[in-house]
C-alpha cells in the first residue's frame, strides 16, 4: 500500500470519497472521465497523496450522483475534536 503524504484527519476525507465512489458503482477511470481528468487523478486522491479542495469535493460528489453536503457530513462525523492541518 502506498504511503500517504498527508496525515491525521485527511484520511477520513479520503475514506469517504473512496467509499462513495465504490457505492456509486464507478471505477476510478469512470469517475475521472466524468470530472474531465485522468484515472491517476482519482488514484492519487484515494492513496492520500493529493489534497482535495472544496470545489473538487463538490465536483466529485456530483459526478458520483451524491449530495456533497451529505458526504461532507460523513467526513465531519469522523474528524477528531482537534484537527491538525
């Protein structure tokens, strides 16, 4: 397994996005095409090697036909009380 370059609570964001992609039935390649990117873009995110900004998060959620607010609620529920950035 590839080593993440981001620690702490970033893993929760990655987990939620990865779980949502799998639940949507999309492959990394299919999701990447929906957002106009290459498969490696999704792979790098899912390996924790790339941070996702809020606009990317919304675009990914919508591409997966998920409500961005509900997905973000899932992230919030998993975060530590004290977030280290």
